C-alpha cells in the first residue's frame, strides 16, 4: 500500500528530449568553478524515526495534496494517524527507504562521468534535495553555499513533469533560494523533463528484457507488460497537468524499443481518498487480468528512478504477493544500472552544451492554474 493511500480516509528527441529548449536566456557554459547538479525528488525516510516528519511534510504540501485552508492542521492529524501503519511498512522493506542511498550513488557516479565528458564545466559536484525527507532543499542549498557553488542545475528525478512533483520541488527551491540567497549568487538552470530520452528508454527496455528471460520461451511474447506510475487526482489532470501525456510518451517509446512484441497497458497506483483519480488502478488491473486467466504479467515502475516504498512494498509485497501467481513479477528499478547512470550524465551533458535555462514546455503554466507561487518560481528560473 502506498504511504499516501488509506482504504477509509476521506482525505530533443534522442539523444536528449526536452520538448523544445527555452532560448530567452542562456547561461555561461563555464562558471570558473564547480558545477553543482542537484537531483530533485520526493525522498523517503531513511530510518523509522523519520517517518512522522516525512508524512507531515508530504501532506502539508498543497501542490501535491491540496487540503484547503486547514492544510497544516490536517497534515499533522493525518501524519499522526498514519505513522504507525507506515512505520510497519518501512520495517517490512528493511527499516527505511533506499531512495537516499540510490540518489546519492546516482549523483556521484553521474558526476564522475561528466568530469570526463565535459572538462570545461568540471569539477561537477552532485547534490540531493528531497522535498519531504532529509536532505531537505534548505540544507542542500546551505551546503552548496559552503562549497562555493555559483552555477547549478536543478535536475528533476521525475522524468515526466507534473506540477505536483517537479513543480512542487522547483517551487520549494525558489522559496528557499529567496530566503538563503536573496542576491541570487547561484545561477540556476533547470532540467524539468526528460521523458523520452533515449538512454532512459533503452534502460527500461533492457530491464524488461532481463525480466522476460525468466519466462519460458514459449510464453515470453505473451507476457503482458503493465507500466505502473503514481496516479494523480482528476482535478489536477483537468487543470492541464502534462504528466499523463508524458508518462504515456515514455511507455510508447519503451514499447517502440521492444518492437511492440508484447501486449501492454499503462496503469496507475497509489490513489488517495475517495475523490476521482486517474485510472485504471494497478492493483485492480492485476486482479482483473489474473481472473481472466492472464497469469504472466510484468509490472514496470515507469515513473520512478529508484526503489522506494511504492515499488518495494506496494508493488512487491501487496500487489504481486496478493496475486498468488508465480507469473506476476516486477522489472527491476533503474537504481544503479550503468546504462541509467550513462543516461543521467547524457541528459546533463546536452543541457550544458545547449546552455538553455529550461525547456520551452516549462515556461507554459497549466491553463487552469491560478497559483501565484507557480508563476513566481517559473519567472525566477527563466530569468537566470
């Protein structure tokens, strides 16, 4: 079960696809010092004692889960109520989330490659800034200032853009920057989406091929691929959020790499509360397919760059275990796969060579969005 979900609570083109580069402003390709590369992600509690604070920050984020004028009070209540259950989930996957371990590894290995690939912007120093867990954006920015970083790239680890994920992280980065760096001594650019980057696509395809080898050759082409991504409330989708289309673009690109040899569907996990969410739900789809006699299924976590509770618990310990069918499996997550590390480095390399501050798509706010913070943060990053 997702740490968010409760059954009762009512609550470019390859090599780099950036959907068009913003050309209104360009940053220097050489800063004369370290180039900071900040991997932005939701994060997760690395230990059990961190769970409550993590849940509070998560539910207090109106960009992710809008709860209205009593957001903070409701967030505290939900965190208090959900903590014991979520603590048990983290205990069941080893005592905490591995997302920090993988993010720090990815940042470190990516920078090693970039030092060789782009000596003119070296040395490259990787950082991790989590939205809801340590290291939080504020402590990461303080560390960057101590390290003398003057040129930085905010690199979303949500390959497909959503206002509730990448948008929220960039809004937070803008708020923290306004507080800690009012004179804008650090010059930023943004990698805000990379959903069809060839390296990302090829890594997903390879992980699927690896998992398909576990099936007998006679049924391999009959295995159904279910690409699972975190769902969104329909209120967010109807506001104009680009996430569903960008996830679908990733899925189609991966299937193109696989020559469409298998049947597939895009499904959605981790619904919260009783309101309408983007479907079909992953859990319901697996149950329905198994009931229909489709017992060879591979789940592919298509919107995550590493393992965390939604792969290790929701997919592995709930959906797959409860299916009680040996043929229902999960493709490995991207984690530290060498092809994926190469892809990360390639995304940043092309961003550095282009010199643009963001993609053209980032400049376009959701048509129905009325949040001032969204326009302010966009204005800040695009004016660098």
